[in-house]
C-alpha cells in the first residue's frame, strides 16, 4: 500500500528518492518523506498530502546526503498528517515501512515503559524504537534488525537507515514486496521494479522473511534463520520504464486508449493468429477432462473479470465455477475438490487478500493458475502456472487496461479448456477466436468516438445516485461500471442484474436517478429492452449504452444514448462494452474536477488486509 525506497548513491540522493517515490505514488499518496545522512547524522523532511508538497519543502531546504530512504504513505494507523509521515526516526535509526505491524500496541507499551517516547499514532514507529532499543543494549545495526524481526507480527516491508553509517541500508520483507537494484550510480531498495527502473539494470526480489544488508558494493541476503543465502538477479524489463502520460491529461486516459494495443498484444500471446485457433504459451499442468469445477478468487475489478469469465467457462468449457471475493473466500474454509483448479486474478499480484486465498487453495492441494499483470509479483511467484496479462504498467488507481487484458486471457483460457475437454469443435473454436480477434478493432472504434460520452457524463455528474443494469456478461460489467463511477467521482452507484430490477431496485426509479443500461446485441437483448421499458414507464432517467437497433427496439424516451457498434464481438462483447463504462466514469470525474489518477482514500496496490 505504501511505497518505500532506499538509495546508496555517490551524489546527493534526494532528487532520485523523489523520482522513485513519484513512480511509487500509485501505492499511496497521503503523505511523503525522505531521510538522508548529512555529516553522518540523520536528517529528514516530511509533508502531508501528495509528493509535490514534499518537493516544495525540499526546494526550500534541500537534503544533501548521498544515502537515504523515502516513503509515500497510504494511511492505516493514524491520520495522514506530517507527524505520522514516514520516515520515523530516533537518534539511532530511521525507518520506512509498508504493511501493518499487528503487535504494535504491545511493543509500544513495552518500549514506553523502558523510556522510549512515542510521538506518532502509527504502528511503524514501534519498529524504529525497537531497533534503537537493541542498539542501546550494544547490538550492531545488523543484529538489532535481526532481533527486531523476530519480535514483529504482521505483514511488512522495511528499509532502515542508521545514524553514523553512510555505507549501509538494511531491508526486510514479510508479506509485502521488496527488491534490491544494482546500477552504475549505486545500490537501491524499492517496493517494486517500477521504482527502481530509472536507476538499476538488474534487480533481486527478497523472498518471504528475507532481510538484506546493502552497501554500495554488495548485497548480502539472509533468510529467516539468519543464514546467508543467494537470490537470483533478473534484468529489469523494458516495460518498467514506460510510465509517462504521453500527450494525455491523465494516466487513466492514456491507459484506456492503450487498450486496443495491449488487448491485441495479450490475445496474440494466447492465440495462433495465423490459424485462428487457441494456443496457450504454457502447458495446462492439470488434467482438464478430469476437472469437475473451477474456483476463482480476486478483489475489486479483478473479481468482476472473474465473475464475467464464469459465463465463458461454463458455456465454452462446460465447467462449473465457484467464485468469491478473496477477503471472504480466504476465511470461508471452502472444501475444494481433489486436484482442483484455483484461478486467482490480480493486476498488481500483491493484493493481500488474493494472496491469502491463493495460499488457502495451495493448502487444499489445488493447481494454482494466476492471471497477473506484474509477472515478478508474489502471486505470480507462488503460482503453478502464470497467465500474464500484457497490459504494461498500470498507474491510474482505477483499473482499466488490466481489466480488459484479464478478460482477454480468461476468454482464451475458456476456449482452451473447452477444446481440451472436447466440448468445442474445431469449427466452433475458429468462430469464437474470430470474434475475439475482432475486439481490438472494435475497441479502437469506440475510443475514436469518445466525444459522444461527454454530454452523457455532464448529465450524470449532476446525480447523487446512479443505477447500472446488465444481463448475462453485462451484469458483471454493470458492477464494474458502478465501481468505476464511485471510485472516481464519489457518486453513489450500484450495479444490478437487469432481471433483478423488479425485485427491489425498481422502487428507486424517479426522474433524477440515471439508470445506465448496458445492452449489447446478444441473446438477451429482447429481455433487456423490456427492462428499459419498465424504467421508462415509471418516468426513469434512462441512459442506453448499446447499438442503434436496441434503441429502435426499445422505442422509449432516452436522457442519453452512447451508440455502440451493431455487431460487437458476440459473446465477448464485454471487452468492448467495458470501454464506455470506463469513459463515462472518467469524464464524469474530469467534469467534476476530481483527482482522476489518485482518487481519495484509495491506493493502487492493496497489500494490507
Ligand atoms: O492489483 P489487484 O488487481 O489485485 O487489485 C484489486 C483491486 O484492489 C482493484 O481492482 C481495485 O478495485 C481498483 N481500484 C478498481 O479500479
């Protein structure tokens, strides 16, 4: 959730720390801070709010040290003010922390009794005092950190900077990611490859419970038992560098417009475009014919991708699907079938609940297939099979291109399983692949006509509550559309299965609440048209997202119409219809002057429970 970085450089490191923090700001932006050593002494600057506030402070009072650590915060314990901003420091050590120290209250009590004075409401401050406590009793920085780690409960990544030690940083991970980078300018520690991309050519990920002693020349990795261990170096992927906004106003805008390209790239990875058939880049690793059921778990938008995929897996592979949000699934103690298949979905590959769901399924002997965007993430590393979404780095907090790439992977997987289980004939496979191959072109068509979304957005921006309706695969899209709108514009929104309308939500219908109906030209269009008429009959404020034929068939008065291509990828229409839902939420937020890329209270990567 928070972003952490450490640099052992040869020049003053504050500007590089800021650059790395800018790349990590997607993880949280409640406050930011850096600490360096000046003449061997710890100095720090912190500011509440976004990174630019810290930059302004540093412009007035620069930090000159050639070693330092930095942090961008997503608050868990304590208000997002300057006092609670990291790094937390005392006369011995400064620390930056991502995650949660579960036993911080006990530690705080114990250390207060020993004379340590706490000045923040954070869990993280206890870590700084604990290290200092061991050092006051004569421990070296290394032994103090090793002893501290044995006392901490929870999930965390930590980086320590020590007073008087200008060639030493120590990093540690348990549950939250941390990587070491090596480059010409020095040695680096950071929450992810994205942060280290401008500086390092190679990186090494710490494994669970590892801690590392880093100097300018060398990284020494230790496991939980304190033994020195080797960890492999990997070259940094070129994709990690592509994080500018291009000519777009927001990352989200750029990422929405990248979708035809990245969905095309993802499809090309899982299909044989020349023969028009499915060709997965990995062996399934399980007996598809013997499968009785598939379990899927994920959070947020990734969960909706799974919910949508259920329609494809059931229809094309004749597999029943059990799907739940990861924060529920992890505690349900669901009995899973012997040698079953568990699919977890995550853009970041670091979402704590999804990781816990994966680990539960692992204990139940499931084959774990993950659909992830960050290939080097913890979820990817703990999976048996990784199905990579080739979306590239997604910076906007609202997930857009990762979602459609997840759908693309799921669609290919459903067809591959259908084929492997003998459900799909070759003819059916080719026909379905042809529909999939058409999706990037249709997406481009929708994006070209973005302007028509604007008047509808202006109308929706006046609402205090919005209802999204859809049937079949458009039902999860209705949920996703509502999520996008609330997270970006803070307007209350709900998604409903169109058929459920008369079982309750119809009572909400009035002239003021927009009802956005997602109505692709599919088998259920006729029924969706009936729902449009039910809303119209009650004087509802109808907005139709669909082809001209749906509008003609409904023959009702519309407050808004986002016209879609007449034939939009058959059973895979959701890949195309995701775009108007994203564009609408984006334009409503822009129109309302909201912070599109960094909505309030959210973080891109949710590595706490
Ligand atoms: O990184 P993940 O895909 O595991 O993240 C899951 C959710 O936190 C994420 O999709 C969230 O709902 C987005 N902000 C939605 O736009």
